[in-house]
C-alpha cells in the first residue's frame, strides 16, 4: 500500500483548526509530531504506543513533546489521514471536551464528504 496523504479537517468557514494549532507550536514540537505522522502515513494500520482507537472511525496519535503529550485525533478516509483535532494532554484521562470536539468534527467531515 502506498503512503497515505495527510490532510486537515476544514470548517465551513474554511479554517483548519488542527493545522493552525500545529503551526503555533515550536519547530522542534512540529518536527516530533511530523515524524510520528509520517510513521502513520507509511505503516497504517498501527496500534499502541503511537496510535490508539478512541471510537469507531476515530484514532489518536500520541506524540511526546517537551510540553507534554500532543494528541492528534484523526480518521482514515480512502487514502488519507484526516487530522480532525489536536491538543496537548496534561492529565491522565483524555478531557471529555477534547474528545467531543474530535467526534463532532468527524461527524461533520463524514456528512460533507461524498
């Protein structure tokens, strides 16, 4: 299988919140996350410790960065890894609001994708 393409969820207003979040990080943090995303692209499907299934069609990428553990929620659609939401996890449990944001974006993505 060829490497998957990484794309970002786009809101109806044309914003890409996960991409904007990534661009606000330091170069070092972006490189760490980018390397982990490349592993997902080239070796999908993956499991722990890098990737964990969160719900049907929803996975999280777990990247260790200097400020904590970055989480990127994504779905795989056709030949794409679609990054839906991202944040730095500071607690043991995934915050419910972060998971709900990713789930809401997954629903919106699947509804608007032919």
